[in-house]
């Protein structure tokens, strides 16, 4: 593989083997030289090396999208004869080669397995040694006096061994090595934990230690710590694998006519991909916890400074919470219905205010009538 100027994979060379019969099936008999055509019937299983190259063309014609004019070339070469079997092309680079991690001067990436390679090899050697120790305990080696037995020992069940009666009482005895396979098992368990940590198994668990009870705050703090540690790897996977794959799907649906033209308000807008994997949901929920904490911090201050809540878009915040919680659309009211409810509430509030004003007006009129001269005489 190779990268372009922006660090994206845009070149792939892969070498593989095919037998003669498979080559004829995929590329046709007429593509082969005469000497290979003559042995098709005699040696159909004979293998040959094939090189497949995918790379960006230096020049291509956007208006002419035939295979030989597409932006990316696809060439199959028969290495044994140095001839081209097929040349075609792709509109978009068809290969996904996500790297888990890499240095700036590397092209090929590194996965968790390479980080744990030393531990894996050590674990294999430990298991071999521990098995030998267990075998010595179950079937220990024997010490045999010289010239005691008349023939080599046969240790199979039910076997008969003849020995010299002169050496009675000096038979074969097991050699006790006092080996401790349990020590080997403990050491292997520690290496297994190191391997699991290399594959981020500890960060994908709901709790660091399932045997220890944690509060909700502690669990959320642990989740935040783990997600921060995995953010670089997840970002690379999104950039090099998930994002381009989704874009390819939309592109294929678009050029085949299965995807209709977007509305005018969406034309020219970028495509934003939202991932629904459990890990992506966990990251989104972590953002939700941060926003909830920010709102909770503002509520006490709003009692002294009410205007501090003015910058918050209540509708936007509610929609964002619904998306973060992956709330089904069936339980969310449409905007038109929400608008009608708010208009009705506003009308009811206005009517209530009018009723209260009318009540206050009538009470004021009654008080004025009591203070009038006629009212005073009636009172006298």
C-alpha cells in the first residue's frame, strides 16, 4: 500500500497465485501466450503468480467513464510471463486499509496484536513448560539400578518386566522433582491479563473491577477515562474505514439512480455520518453527561442572574438529548403539534391574565363605590 499527500491510502499492490484453469476462467484463454495455451489440458492445476495493482491514474476523463478512463486503474499482471491480463478501473478507490495506529514515518499500521506479540510468545512458552511440569507429576521419570532389569522397562499398563533376583528390593523408583505447575498457571494468568489489556478488553468492560461496587458517578468517570484513551484509535477507524465506506454506499446508490436527488435546501451540504455502535453511543452519552453537568452548574446561578439561561436553546437541547439517548421518533411529537400546543398554552395564559385583570378591575370598582358620598350615607 501507499499514501497520497494527505495520508490516505490510494495505492494497493497484492500478489497471489492462481492455477491455469482459474486464470482461463477469469481472464480468458486468448490473454495467455501460446506456450501456456498448449498446456491447459495437460496441466490445468499448474500455479502462476498474479500481481494486482490499483493506483490513481495521472490523467483521466470525467466525461468518459469507461474502465480505461476512470480515476483509478486496476491492472492484473501475469508475473511469470510479464504480460497484462486485464486493465480496467474504478470511479473511487475500492480498498479499505484502516490502520489501528501508526507513526508519522510509517505507511503500514500497527494493531494491538503487534503490541502484545512478546506476551503471546512468552505465554506459549510458559504453557509448554507448565505442561511438562504437569506430565512429570502425573507420569514422573524413573530411576532404575544398573543391571537390575533383564530388558528395557515396558511402562504400558499390564506389562511384564523381568529383573535379576539378585537385586530384589532395588526396583524402579519415581524421581520426584517437586515441580509446581500452579506457579506456572499464576504466571500465565498475569500474561493473559497483559494481552487482554493490549486488546483494550479492560477498557470495554462496564467496570474495571466487577467485584467492587461503584457509584454511578464513579462508573461514569471510569467510562470517560477509557473513552479518552481509545479516542485516537476510534478516530482513525472512523476516518479510514467507516466514513469512506458509508460515502461509497451513498455514491453507488446515487449513480445507480436508487437514491433520489436531495431537496434544494440540502443540495451542496456535506454528509455527516452518525455511528450507532455501542462504543459510539457510549461516547455520545459521555457528551450528554458533560452538557447535563453544565446545565446543573447554571441552575443555582440563574436564581441570582436569571438572564444567564438566555443563551440556551431549549428546543435544540431537547432534540440533542433525544438523539444522544437514541430516542424513537414515535415518542417525539412533531414540530407542528408542539407549535399548536404552545399556542394553546399561550392563549390560556392570556385568558387567565385577562380574567385576573377583570377581577382586579371589579374589586377596584367596588372599593370606589364604597368610598363615594352615596356609599358613605348608606354606611351611616
